[in-house]
C-alpha cells in the first residue's frame, strides 16, 4: 500500500481562499490594511530569501509589508528600540524578528520587547503560556487571545483538512523546539490527542515513533526517520527542510515512509506552503484584535 | 517485591533545612521578610483550612503571611483591585489566589491581573510560557525568571531527592491540568525525559501507563490507577488527594501498586508535604528576585 499524499499546496490554496474572504471583509469594514513588519540585522542569505517569500506573499494578497533592516553591527539596545517603535505604530499589526541575530544579542531580550499582540510568530512567552494553558477543544478556552507559531499551526491545519482523527489518538512529536515541536505537542493536546514528546535524549526513538497514529517530525536531520519507524497507516507530518545530494528533503525518509504510512506530507510541497499562509492568517488575526480593541 | 516508599515528609524536611539556611542568609543581608498574601472571596471550608496550613507553615519559618479576605459577594473588579494593590506593595512578595472564586468572576481575568513576579502559584501565563520555552537542563535556560506551580515542582524534588534517573527515561503523566499535569510534563521534558501526556480522552490508558519508567498521576479519582497499570519497577508519583471510605487516598491504588512499582509516594505523606515547602521556596525566590531588582 502506498500512502496518500497530504498535499500542502492544496491545503494552502483552501486556506488562502478563506483568508482572502476574511481579509476583504475586514478591509472594507475597517479601512485597515493588515501589515507585517520584519526586523533583521544583517544580510544572512537564507533570511533575505525568506523575507522575499514573505514580501511577495503579503503584497499579492493586498497585505502590508514593512522591512526594518539594521546593520549586522546592530546592538541589542538598537534592536529593542526598533521593536519598541514598531510596537507603538498603529499601522503595523504584526512583527517578526528574523534570526540569526548579531553575536552578543540575547534573543530572549528581543522577544520580551515584542508586544504579545503583535507577536505573529508566536514566540513571546505570554503566547506560549496561553497555548500551554488553553483548555481542550470544545470547552471554554479559559485564556486570552493568543498567537501560535505558523509552522505547527499549519501542521494542524493539514491534519484537519484531511480529516485525520485526533481526539483519543496517540500523537508522537519528535523534536522539542519552541517554534515547532513543543507548540505542535500543545496543539495536539488541545485537540485531545494523547501526546508523546521525543528528542535527542529519547531511548529507542524508533520504537516510540512506531506508536504514533500521528507522527510529527521536526528534528532538522535529513531522512532520519526510516520506514520501519512508522506505524502502519499512520499520518506523518514532516516539518524538515534539509538539503542532501543537492535536493530538498525532509526529516523523514520519504521513499521508505510512503510504503508504511497511511498519509504523509512530501518535502517540498507539504508543511512549507501552509506555513506561509498561517503567517498571513496570524497577521490578519492580530490586526482584527488590535482594531477591534480587545480580545486579550 | 515491595516498592520503596518515596517519603514526602523526609523530602520536605530536607528542603526545609535548605530553605531555612537561604532564608536566614537573605533576611540578614536584606532586612526583608519574604511575605505571601493570600486572596480569597468567601469562606469555602477547604480553602479556609488550606489557608490555615499555609499561615502556620509561613509563621513557623519566620516568613510573612497577609490574608486579604473579601466577601463571597465580591465582584471581579473588586478582586482585581485587591490584586493590583498587592502588586504595588513592596512588602508583599508573593500573591496566591484561592479558588473557588465567586460565580461570574473569570479566573483568567484575576490571574492576568497578577504581577508575574509575585505569581508564587505559577499560574500566570507568562510563567507557564517561560516553563514551556525553557531549554533542557544543562543548557542556558534562554528564558527570564519564572515560577513553577508548587505541586509539580515538589513532585520533581521527590524524584531528585531519591535520585530517580530522568534523562532518557519514559515519563507518563496522567492528567493535564494547568496546575499539575501540564507543568509536570514540561518539568520532566526540561529534565530530558521522553514525556507522554494522557487524559480522559486517552485510549487504553492502562497500556500507556504501563510504558512509564516514571508515572505521575493527577486525575482526582480515588485509586483509579491499578497495580497492573504500572510497569514493573517504575517510580510512581501520586498527586491525588481524595477521600474514600472515610480515609484520605491517592489516585493510585496504593495496596496494589506497592507490589508492582519500584518506588511510590504514599497518600498522605507523599507529594502533599513537599508542596507546602515549595510554595515557601517560591515566595523566597520571588522576594530575592524583587529585592535584588531584576532576574526577569
């Protein structure tokens, strides 16, 4: 049996249509253009390229894009000042800090300077904390408005788009970064899955992975998860973006996995395209919350 | 084989000695008495009794205790005002809100009013978020100062006191409350355990529990976890406080579990006594952070 492809481009297209409708309606009602500001120090090639992708996506949808590029020699105080300035600008609804930051700059200090309401990357601890505290789906959330990092939020959208059952299922998340693994685990817990979080210190990772009805992988190692690590019929979400043998590939060995899994995201064309839409959705969400004054 | 008893009173005594030494040193250096304020509306008998336990413990150690008791008819605005007043008082270092709150009062709104630096119960989302984001033990934490709820912090102290291996072990946490289950899972993840979080929607809970080298239970159901749910030799931390047949008992069927587990906390005399000391430690920690101005 060959796995069904969880087509990220298809999901992204569906989400974009939904976004466009909400965006047009919001712009008409409010006269406001939801806008992201991007803060970067220096010109790391991958960051510059990612900024270009964001700019094109936002402009194409009729959303605003404000770059704030500092020199590579920028100090922590200068970056904090830039963030504070953007916090205060009513025409900016979302702020994203691009890494790498210059040497000697403490990322936590920059993140702490972000207004949580403009934290469209979901990296401020107040947003993480609200996600950590949120009640299970179906109940009153019990927390204020919060923003979730775009990548795991997109992973969940893929599972929902393909109607993968989540409640009561065993989800295994490999990787515990603050931007993918941990928020993905918390999202799956919110959806009433039983959740296992694995990482570099996990004993017999293959055996733990094999328990997952849903297997989400974000470890940053090309094709590390093998076919025999996958439970027969499992839904596999591969967040990896690696380059090996001159080709982009995920953290899962796709050619092997496709024979074991029930469904799987390819790389490219899986989680990536959805991440970009989720960032736009976060910016629209942030703009709506700010313009409608409240929500948090 | 009969399990070794993880004696909470012994752990609490060791922690109290450590606390006393730090407390005396801090009081001498600063002239400050670390003080908790307790906010309650009404006279729920269990809350009144718990407040008495806290008061006796704090007074005995030479720490301050400030009760702020509002009538059962207190409004949300009145409770928020009380919290704001306590936030502003330099002589109060920790604030604890007792539940139940009056009908119509939103607990999240009261918690949001707390100064995160005085949140010695670890319930503010900023503290949850920092715990969720903290780097694994042994690395730079990468987050500001944070306070962890006393009950799971105490559970971890018991495991550490008895030198239970954590890194690379499979820890199963049953229950996902914001005050015990979720923070316990995040603490175990910080300690490099592989962590599974189970709850009321988990399929075949017994089988998942049997995987735990460490099994932490906080579900609020008398003796629900049976002996054959426990992996042979596992360390069992029982956070339950129930009354059945006129006796206090945990969430684990102790008489059965003691034959299966390698180590187990009894109820009473397990996690309870340690929780009380951890609350004092949080208040001392908060006082040190506030007096030494910074840390966050």
